[in-house]
């Protein structure tokens, strides 16, 4: 899985007044938990943009006052009016400890159903997984070459090495639906007089 490096500075005062002062200075208050103790720190707002505004799921190489930590962004809070990031929770990762994370789903190949005029519908954009950090993929690839109109792929039909999928096994991830044009063409064909 791709990673981004971020540097932060420890915060000693953690009240609302201090958090506001941190934000006014162009920083975002953050918390790192999951290790022996929680670490309160702040990061420059602009340094967080590559992590926050991307469709990819990234791990984070955190440097807090010279100490390095591997982490995942666990929760993010936005300002209700201007949508600016106001707080981020990070989860510390350890090589021997599984993590729970949502991984993006990507389709590969050309569906025979789409070639026949059907429409590809993604019902789920991400799947919940459990895996060791070293086994986390950038995305979960689903081959759709043999997917015909009216057919779907469910969670139970997806296999990824060294990863446990946590969503309901019968949940539909991707399906090929018939389009209106196909339905009207079929109706027109049925109404057409039989050739003598």
C-alpha cells in the first residue's frame, strides 16, 4: 500500500482554547492512539492535503518530534461550514497486529454484458478488510470479463490472498443491468410483425 510522510509537533495543552489557537496558526490538532499511550500533536494544514483529498487509501509515516510511527488515518472531522479539516485521529500500526480498514474496489476487463449493451453498476466502492499492514493492497481488483447482463459479483465470490473480507458474504459488489434502450428494443422486436 502506498504511503505518505507527515511531520508533526507534540501538543502539551489539549483544551478547546488551545485547539482553536493551533487551527488559527494554520495547523490541525491530531491524536495518535493504538500504542502504549496516546500522543497529541499538530500538523501543518497544507501537509495533510495529499492524505485527505485523494481517492486512494494511504498509510502514513508519522514523524512526531523526531520519533517515527506507522499509522492509518482512522477518523477525520471537518468544519460544518467551510469544510476545512479541524481534527484527525490516527491509529498506530504494528507489523504483527492486524488492522481494519476500507479498501477501494476496482474492476478490470471488459464485461460481455456491457459489450451487449448492459450497464456496469458499482454497488460498493470500498470493502471492509482485516489484514496485517504488510498485506494491505492499494485496491481490491475484480475481474468482470465473464459478467453477463443480469449477473452480479458478491463478496463471497471475491478472494484476496492474506486478507479477510468483513462485509456480508451475500452483499452485491458489482452487477450488469439491462438498459432502457435494450428493454425498448426488445419490446419493438416483440411487436414487429412476423416475416412471411
